[in-house]
């Protein structure tokens, strides 16, 4: 299976500060911009 065939959904709760989990979410969205 090719990586462009994979469907990815990213769900994240809203937090008040931009910290570690938000940085990880941002990095994942950078790698998978269609998520």
C-alpha cells in the first residue's frame, strides 16, 4: 500500500495554549496536509 492511498483523519481537542500536543498535531498535518 502506498502512503498516498492511506486515508488519515486528525482529531484534536481545543486547548488554551500552544504546547507539545499542538506542535505534534501541526507536524502531522505538515506531513499529511490532506488529513
